[in-house]
C-alpha cells in the first residue's frame, strides 16, 4: 500500500476537488494523509476518513513579516514532509509546489495545476512564482490539469512531454437525492423558485469574485451564494 501525502494551503471543508481526489485514492486502497493550513473550529476531524495534520500559516500585512513567516512555514512544512516520508507527494496548486524543492528522490511528486496561478498575479510576485513553476515542474512525475485546453497551454509553455500531463476534469459528484429545501434548512433562506448559483472556494481578490457578482446582478431570478474563507479585510470590503 502506497502512502500519499496531500498539501493544501487552505481549508478542506471548502475544497471539493481535493476531497474527491482523496476519496478516490482511499477507495483504491491508498493510505492518504493531508497537511492543511486552516481548519474550522466547528469542523471535526472524525468527519474525514483520512489522516489530517493541521499546520497553520500566519498571515501578515507587513511585507517583511510576511516574508519571514513564509520562510518559517516553509521549513516547518519541509520538516513534516520528511518526517512522514510519503511514497507520493500531491501538491495542490502552485503555492504548495515550492515545498517539494530538494526532497529525497524516493518521493514521487504530483503537481495538481488546477488553476492558472501565474495569470492571477503581477509584478515581482508573478516573477517569483514563474521561476518556482518553471524550475520545479521538471522534477515532478505528473502534472494534473482540469481542462484539455489548459493541458495544451502548459504543454506549449513548458515543452514537457505530453505523457507527463494527466487530465482530471472538474465534474461534480453524482447526487441521487438533491433536497430542494437545503438553503431553507441550512441558512433559513427561501429561494422562491429562483435559480441558485454557488461559488465555493477562497474569497480573495485573485478570484475576481466581484466581477462574477456584477454579472449575476444583471440576470433576473438569480440567488448567488458565496461560500468560502478569506482575509477579514477583503471580506469586509467585499460585503459592502
């Protein structure tokens, strides 16, 4: 039985893609662990059938303190990876791929590039992550992408063999019994036969949620739900 270690900068409650990947591997007989940076106090580890290691990441608005805390987190994460010594390391998004730098060669690295991470950054930050991706991409065994056009986008950008890319599309789980009273029971909101549109994920400026909000305001009979986590300052700005 191979051990797979997932890395997630975020909260597993709001990451359906990672949950589905882990569930599939568990059903296939793999032993799966997950290191994550956030976990809700009202969530319960017993809700998940895999090992969870919480390694919180401290954020700071001060650039120097942010860099310092990032370096500390990097070394803590690397120490935890080496301690667990997985057969396979699954790096979810580019912000976890950097932890795969100079790991023991017996650890196979899989990079789940399900977002165009660089395209949502600018300036020196974009330049830094560009170097990270270009350098470490050649060290991974497989690159997972969620769309065929994105697969070729990576292929033409980095000139890696097509055999290195794996297509895992973002299809929702098949639901046999969908309750129409979910939003009433969960949030005490009556949808009144409206079409419900739900965003589930990180609430950050890079996700351009405000543009989505402007778009749905132009559509009649829509109820737009935003479910996720983010910095308090941005959530206050976004809720205005």
